[in-house]
């Protein structure tokens, strides 16, 4: 076994400075602990293997960390992919995740998106009855190896974060089972479609207690039993129970655990694990969050209203949820000196601010920390999911480089590039840099030819769209 997670992080911070990954020229970087990711994958597969011999596909929710090298690492660790858009499907394909280990979920799949998934053999969970009607035509038009299911909303209630509670009375996801007549309609939809063999549910994620998650799974299990009784056979053979294991953002302790959740499911829904159903899980945040850290240099320090403020290069562009909803998404901030060593000594209540030009760009407010100084390093742990992999281009701030790291027993740290830092040229290109003239000279606007005659389109020799305008001639 290598160093513990907190020790590996300290080693990686120091090595980031020593090796120049973090510097005045590169004042913010993100790190991924590859040993930690592997350990979480092993904990997940081991937890379910301990309670069932039935086949389980653990499909990582790609939205949590849409990075191809991460998906490849998880694939090598036995984890598939749950995708919710054509882009996420492309990422999973680029990572080498095979179609039979890929699940497509989304509330707004287009016909083309469905058609491609069916051609590949990717599992598809329909979100609603209209989508089932669309699948009727597609399944009839061409054979497919795709397992097909329907997402249902058990309407069991919300957790502490409304935006992440997906089993409320009015959730946008799935068929609401407690609405009048809905359950009967769902059962009939299965009886009318022998190819409909999966049932999917997901109660929510951060802020949702394990007991409520298990209750949602129990409702889906009961519905599968009802459908199979009505069909007189085991038509539903797979239950997709979603993901949603919450993450502890208050310390380095990894709680709750996959083992706790698997044991709770075994106690609450024992029939889930008796071998009659194959299972699919869709965990995301819990696999990656604890293994990511943002590092940022302190550029300036000052005092306002008597409170010290450290202005850093980590803010809303990397920690969007925390900046806009700090009550729901608090993050720890760890202080290091300019050489990457943990800072000790005098503490002070201070704000840690980001670089964006609005007053709310704060990743920590009134936080007691060792007093930060210019050139120091702040580390923001637990950001491996839904943070630095989800860049928010406020102020056209660039996407930072992401590096995976391995820490050896002797304390040496090896880094591997996961995503390169975004360049100013790439920012310009994404902002339509090659179309600079598009609004001042539309492609079909009449232009004057060099001999003075008017004509449609661009005259031969005219500047191409996006080229710089010539300087005006001075009188």
C-alpha cells in the first residue's frame, strides 16, 4: 500500500511546485490521485460482490468527470459508462468503453441519438411514454442488440438539495408512478412490448440520505415484480438502480461507503440480490470527488473592512456550484507556503477569493486559516467530480491543466497529463475568432467589386471572413 490519501496530496502539492506544474506562469492546476480512483472502483465492485452473485454492471456517470483518460482508467478497473448526451457517448467510445458496458440515459434524446445508440447496441433507458412510442418505430425498423428499459420516478421525496433530488412529486425525470393511472399504464407498456426488459430508477445524489435511496430502489423492485407477475414470465430481467452515494466534503474521511449502502439495500430489498435480476449502478461523484484537488497560487492579499482577503486563481470557473450556492456546496481550503509545504502558525479569519470580476467569486468566506501571503498555494480538495472538469468560462478564464499523479513509497511523485491547459488562441477560436466579420458583413451581403460595380457575394480578392480589417487610410 502507498501513502494515505492526505499524505499523497501533500506530496503532490510539493511536487507540483518543485516540478513547475504550478508556477507564476501557470498559477492554477488540477490534480487527480490515480491510486485513490482505483481504490474507489475496487470498493464499489467489492461491496456489491459481497452481497450478490448476480451480474452487476457498474457504469460510471460520465457527467461527473467527462475526461477520456479518467474513463479509460475506470474501464481498466472494470467500470463501464453511463452517458446522457451524444458528447458523453463519444467520450466513452474514445475511452474504449464497449457498447455492451454503456448505458444511455437522458430526458431529451433525439431520434438520431436513439438510432445511433440502437445501432451500436448501447443500453437505452427511455425517460417517458412518448419516448417508448418513438422506440416502437425504431425497433420495428431495424434489429438491435440494445437492452431497453424505462425510467420511473417513485416519488419518494427529496433530500437536502432540491436540484439534485430526482424522485420528488414533480421531478422532470421518468414516469411518475404515483400519478393517477400511471402505474397501470407502465405495466401495460411492458406487456405491449416484449423487448422492454429493464427498469430504471434514481432517487438523487448529494444530500439524499441512504434510506431514501434504498426506498426508491425498493419501489422499482416492487414494480418489476408486478410486471413479471402480469406477464407470467420474467420479462424484466435487469434493474438499473442509479447511483447517488453522497460524498463527505467536511474531511478526508470517505463516508458513507459503498459497503454500507450495499448492506442497506440487502436488508431493505433482499429480493434484489437473490439472483433473479441483473443489476446496473450509475455512481459518479462518489468515485471521483475525493481524488481531485485544485491548486492555485495566491496572487495578492489585502484587507477590506478589517477582514483579510487572499486573491487566488481558483474561483467560479472551477468551483461554480460552491460560488453560486455555498450553503449547499461548501469546500475545504488548505494552506501551503510558496514551496508547497503545509502552512502553519498564526491563523486568521479570512476570505479566499477567485479571479473573476464579480463580488461573489469566493470559494471560502470568513474561514479560519493560517494567514495567507502572496505566492502561497491554496489547495481545494474533493473537487474531482463536477468541479475542475466542468469549466465555466466566466471572463474567458482558461481551462487549467489537469494532471494525474502517483505517489511512491519513497515520496516521489510522477505526473501524467490528463488535459492540457487552454491557450488564448483556443479561447479565441471557441469565441468565433474565424468569423470576426460575420455580423458586419454577412456572407450573402452585396459587395462592391474592385471596378466599382455592385454584385452579390464577395469580390475576387476580398478579405476572407475572419481576417483582420485593413487599417483606415489617414487623410
